[in-house]
């Protein structure tokens, strides 16, 4: 569990800890209180065009999961679709960045679904 937590937190934030918490605390928090962690700016971003697309100040190096959505619309969906259609050698730095960030966000989704599914199964067996 420790290795998995470290790898997931490092993938999402580019660090082994965040906000004074180590990777185990962050992973546990993401599983138990996703509504809080969805609002925390822990997703590493590193391209000014992405900041602009998300409506964030260009100096910010992190975004929250919720920063990527507006009215249930994934803000980078169109750019992501275009980037994925290109060969890696033909992608711009921005296109590589949004593919990487999308992978980071998939960890949030995976963790939320895994925990929700586990809760549902436990409630059904009780």
C-alpha cells in the first residue's frame, strides 16, 4: 500500500507529500474525503496556456480536480482529443502537458470509484 500511495501522490502532484502531509495521509484523505481533496490544488500543471484554459492565474503551479470542470464540462476535452490524434513527435509542449494532466486526473477518478464500489459492496453484505 505504501508504494502504491507514494506513486499515486507523486504522479498527481509531482511530490511525495503535500500541505505538510506525507503520501499515506494524502492517499487516505483522497479515499475517505474525496469532496475535500477534489477542491485542493494538488494536481501539478506546468504550462501557462493550461492555466489560462482553466481560468487560473499564470503563476499557479497546481490546480484542483474541480478546476478542470465547468457546468459538468471537461474544459480541456477538445484540446485533449486533438492532442491524442497526433503522433507523439508532432505534439506541442502544451499538448503533451494536457495528456499528462489528464492521466493525473484519472487517478482521482479511479480512487473515487474504487472507494465508492468498496463501500457499496460492504453495505450490501451487512
